[in-house]
């Protein structure tokens, strides 16, 4: 199962809010146990915190099948708050949108990142990297519970 060590993985703002400065305790939290611990579950490719998650609690988990799940750790670490796909897999083929590839590596995700920028759409964009080197972008993306500065909203128009 995928276990998140809270002491090592929490953003400093959430860690400071949940622990004493003088004594730090280590604890773990199972994240998405149903999605990440079954024998047939795709391996986790990458995990990162979204910088705009309310109370620094938006954890993004990418699996090799190109599904990115957002967990709102403060609310429910078992069920994703939302799920998106970077791939062109079964969901795209069923709906008639997207494209298909003969190369199975085109459907395997290896990494992702949240875009960067201060006065553009960068922080609203997620980039997914596939094993073949293809890059997919999803924009706009916000955590289900987001905290966005007013200045960012004004500068993104």
C-alpha cells in the first residue's frame, strides 16, 4: 500500500499548524488505499502537493496509467476529491475523443508538475510526461478546495 509519512511529506505550513514546535511526532496516513494497494493497482509514478490547496492539504498522486488523483488530506485520504487523465486510454476511446496509439508506452505516465508563473495561467496548468516523451497539459486545474490570492485572479484575466 502507498503510505504517506506525514512528518516528511507535509508542507511546512500544515506541519507547523498540526504539530508542536518543541516536539515533533511521526505518523503515517494511508492515502487512496483502494486505488493504490491492490495487487493489480498501477504503480505510483509521482506524488506532490498542490501549492494552492486550501490549508496545504491537496495531495496529487499520479499513477503509471496516467490517472492523476487529488486527495484532500484534511477531509478524506481514502477517496479522491477529483481524478483527471493525462492519457489517451479507454476513457478517451469510448467517448470518441482523443486518439489511440499502437505504442503502449504512450499511455504510461512517468511524471507531472504544476505550472509556474506569477501573472499568467502557469499555476493553473498541470503538465504530464509520458514514457515516450509526450507532454500533455490540463488547464485550468484547481484543487477541489483551493486558496487563490486575489492578485493572481486579477493577473490571470
